[in-house]
C-alpha cells in the first residue's frame, strides 16, 4: 500500500486514536484523519477519498461492523479497505464481517 494514501482512524477512545495514529505515522503515512464514531466517519468518507480505514469494532452509536456494512452499500466509499481493530471480538468474527483484516488492540498498545 502506498503510504501517500489518506488513512481514516475511527475509535471512540481518544487514547486509542492517538496510539493508532502514532503507529500509522511511524509507518510512513502522513495524511491521517480521525473520527470518534461511525456516523462522523461516514460523513468524512463521503467528503474525502481514503485509501484505508482503521476502525474500532465496538463503538456507539454505530459499531465497526455496522460502519463496514454502511460503507459496502455506498458506491462512493464501498471500495475503501477497512481493518477492524478490537480488544474483544475474535478474528473469525472480523473476517465474517468482510473486513480486509483484523488487528487486536493489545498489538497496538504493545508496539505503540
């Protein structure tokens, strides 16, 4: 993946947003935006073309799975890959949801 592509991070925890954003930037991505919930992320996705979305699995009022489902139904953002990040749901669940990948929050905090 090109590190010049814009990345959108979606998480309801400000701490996790900071950790994930730092990791993404350490890996060469310079265009990084953040949102704290799914509805705001959808609005942002419709305003700007992103190359990747990193989203928390468990959020309110819209979960990461629901965000993915909404994105899949929207022709303007349906092709953007999404990686679901969670501390509780199993890997199989993320794959069944159709995510491009799964990442545990423990991995983010250990290497952050």
